[in-house]
C-alpha cells in the first residue's frame, strides 16, 4: 500500500509540475505575440522546464520512496528546499535575460526610430534641394525598415511618381540612369508599354532599345515623361544617321526679349546629335564647296550692300588666304582636331554647307525646341564654357532633352532667322558667359569668329516651317543707359493709380478648413467699374499662433492668366508662410481666373490694355488691404508683399504705390525687355521702392538673365543697401523647386527681421 501511495504521490508531483509548465508556456506565448518578445524566450522557458523535470522527479522520489528505504544516495541533495533554491535561481536567470532583452530591444527600437526619423528628414532636405537621386537612394534603403504603410507612401511621394512609358512601336527595352552622373550604369526597367510604380522625380536619362530600330535617348523631367506621347523609334530608313528625333508641339520662345512672338505648332524633326566637325567640313572644302555657287543661294549683303559671289568668296579664307574657316591654315585644320567642331565660319558658309549635305540650318523655334532652356541649370554646368578652347564633340556630357550634345557652349550655332542684316546664332561658345545658352543673340552674317559653328536639321514634317524661319525682332533695353522719369512726372503717374474711398460691400462666400489652414473666400467691390474683386484669405490652423496675424499679400506667376477654376488655385511653394504662423492673402487679379478680360499675356507692351491692367492690379492690392483693415484678426501694421515671377517683375509698381507694406519678397523677378508705356514701366517705379526687399533668383534663369535683367532691377531699387538683399542660386527659373530649403530659410529670416518674430 505504501509503495502504491508513494508512486501515486510521485505522479501527482509530476502532473502538477507539467500543469504549471503548460500554464507558464501559454502565458509566455501570449506575451510573445503581444509584446513582440522573440521566439527564443519561449524556447528558453521550455528548456528550463524540461531541465527541471528530472530534478523534480528525483526530489519527489527521494522525499517519498527513497526516504522510506532510508537511502542516502541523493536524500541530502534532492530536497524540496534545495529544489526551491534551484527554481529561484533559474527564475532569476530567466528574468534577468528577458528583462535585459526588453531593455536592449527598447533601446534598439528607439535607436531605429531615431534613425528612421533622421533618414526621413534627410530625404525631405535632399528633395528640397532637388537632389532626387540621393533622396531616392535613401528611400530604397529605408523601404524594408518601414512597417507603417502611410509613412512609406509619404516617403515615396517626395522622391518618386507612378507613370507609364510607351514607345511606337511597343516592345522596346527601357533603361534609366541619373542625369548628373552620366557615367553611371544603365538600369533596365522593363519593356514598353511599361508601368513604373516609383519613377524618380527630377531630371533623368532614358534609353530605348528595340531590335531593328535605332536606339533613342531622352533626358527629361518625370512630369514630362508622364505626360509624353509614345516615344517614336526610327530605323535607318526613317531617320538620317547621326541625328536625333525631336518631338513637335506648340512652342513659345522664352528667351529674354523674344516672348512677344507668337507660339507656333511644330512637327517632329531631326537634329544632329553632334555639332559639325572639322573632318566633316573638310569634305565640303575638298569637294570644291567654295567654288561651286550651286549651294550659295542667299544674296550676300554686307553694310546694306549686295556683293558678288566672287567678292564674298574672297572674304571666306583661312589664316593663309586659302578657302576655308578662319581658324584653319593652308586649307586644313590642325592635326589631331578632326573631331573638334568646326568654327570660324560665317552664316553664309554654314548655309552653303547645309545645302551640300541635303540638310538645313534650324530655325530659332526648332533650335530652342531641341535645346530646352528649362533644363539649363542641369545642362550648362556639364557643358563647355571653359574660356579656353573648343572640345571634341560629345566630350562634355551636357545633353539636351532628346540626347543632343553641346547645344550649350563649345561653339555657337547659326540658325536660319534674320534680324535685319544679322542672323541669330544660339547656344553660346566656349568663350562666352554661361547665360548665353538661354539668350537669343544675333551677329552679322559675315561674322567668322572662331566660336561660330554649325548644327543641322532635317524636316520630315514641314508644319509652320516658313513662319518659324521668318525674320524676328528681339526686344532689348539697356537699362544702364536709361533714366527713370522725374519726380514731377512720377507724381502725375501716381495720380493714375489712385481710387475713390467707396464702400466695400463685403460678402463672405465660403470657409474651408483643410486641417492645416482655414481658407476664406470673400467678394467685395473693386476700385474700378462695377466689377467685384474676389479675395482668398488663408489663416494658420492648429492654434500654434493667435491673431492678429502678420500677413503676406501674394502676387502669383502668370499661369493664373490661363486658369479658369478656383480648383486650380494653389499656394504651392509659398505655403511655408502659413506654417510659420502668418496669414496669406491671395487677391484674384483682373484678367485671371473668373475675372477674364482682354488680357492675353503677361508680356508687357505699349498698349492701353496692358497699361490699364497694370493700374487695375495695383488697385486690387489697395482695395484688398482696405478690406484687411476692417478685420481684427489681421495685423495691418505688419504686412509684406510676396511676388513670384510675374508678381516679382511687377513688384516695384505694387510696392511703390502701396505704402502700407513693411517689407517685400521678390522671387525670380527681373526687368522685362519689351517697351511699355512709362506709367506702367517697373523701371520708373524701382527708385520709389524704399521698403526692405529680398530678391531670390536663379543663375540660369531663361526668363530673367542675371546681367541683363536681374542686376538692373536690384541696383535701381530705392531701398537702402542695408535693407536689400539679392540671393542667386545655381538653379533656373524654378528656384522654388531646386532651392526650396534655402528659399524658405532666407525668406523667414527676412520676415522675422522686418515684421518681427511670430508669437
């Protein structure tokens, strides 16, 4: 009976132990799933219970059966007292191990979270500097570390976009690489039609390859890639060798002084990938190109006199009197310069060479369509403006949108269009300033400077060729030679901007709370006619700052002229003003959105229509501030003007006519080259601007070049030198994208200095 009882007692001990072990393991399993404990904790616990099983069994035996037999084999060791000690030690070890892991894991999690936040901030910073390649690389590294899908989507939205790439015909392999690091490896994306979930933002290079077709390259921005028609691939039968296809479309000349010319619809065309080389031109010379008049079809006009073919040929000689470019000797180029672009040729020589090879000189329109000045801040730094000499074609990696080399720098390139007796010559040469890439320059048709070279085109589609090749007149003003009008005459002009103090008749249209700001739409009587003026007031949300708010009155870029719906109204790059705790007021200026008029362009001219609109815009601002003075939540003693592009160019008028502004910010503005009536000419208002002014511009701006447009603007401001500042960044007209971080930082510093810190 005793033996049975002892056995039953032993099994009871083991059963209780197993039950306790099972409960503990269940608890550990739940904790592992809910607290993120590693699986090794469960394994460690199971191991401890397994290791404890023989100890429990032995203790039960010696404290039961063994004791009755008076065995001393393990009675002294296997006692319940000793077993409890072992259990306590084991539990302590287990507790220390798990606690240590939890502490280390929390530390690792905190470090990981800090690293994630730091990396996301770095992506934001790099994107703000338009450094999308580095930002994209960081995003790729982080992607696998992010568990929150909303964070992942937010991160990728800053560096990439979804788009579809198509070719005609389909089935082409698509390769991608960064624009700047032109020696980087091509990354294969897939085969067209191709849906790309995360295509890098910014400027990059694409290459298309399809068996039986010529490879095609393009360097373009992601937005243009997304909106592009299928990329046409050519064969050796459809496109001449050594040329690139340029997609057609409507083109407006955006070179300073050329904006007034009408936009033209162009068909697709082909352009030489490289400038004409010495070796290619030598073939023309050796074939008797200078003695055969067949390709010299244009009258030779010099000093307004027509001269004979023979007299012209007498002037087209090299340094030794032999026919050929002005830099050659004895009818040949120097040894080793076969692949350098030919230079030292006149427009007539360039046109004759084009005829001899069955091609044409490009028109101004077609040249700018291929060059794409919008990418100047990418192309120019990689191009040859060395001031030393020409380089072998293609040596420099500044390629244009469709894979064309050296359109910026190396040699200037003659084009078809005349201006009087001169001809346009574009792109600038190795010895020219970098801004020459965006400038429409003319030179006498007989000019044979060493920097003058050739690039040719072929027109399979002749749409608007005649109009594109027509004579063009460039508007230009030398502001150093001009004088603003006198104070007496300016006082007369000022009277034209004044308006009667009449009731506002305010009507609130709607209020929208976006979560980040509150937008109010208000209508009131304009200061002219029987028109109504719409005003949008954006107020900071979240209670971080309290009214009355410092306020910035915004004058946007000229895109607003072509917008029709308030759904298109965006603060965009100036939204930082709201995040700083200030309000933004956005008047709907006459001629924009639903206030359409007979205004068709932002380009200034001598018409009464343009003059009257300029006066109306200043009155719109005055009337807006009149309304702001009726509000308790706006601090009208701390108002600033912010003009962007068009609004910056008109800034001198708007701020000289309105003395309630305490400071101004002019983004990518400058002097316009077109003639305009003096009462609407910003040049006459510049000296009358005396408030603090901050200007932010781009070195490669195709609209407002530094020397011709930006510096005259800045230097003629009436603001004391201590209260005006000009920042010029290595970007183009789109400084708000390329230099966003710097723009925001310096702008807030300016507002803080002259309006005061936001409380």
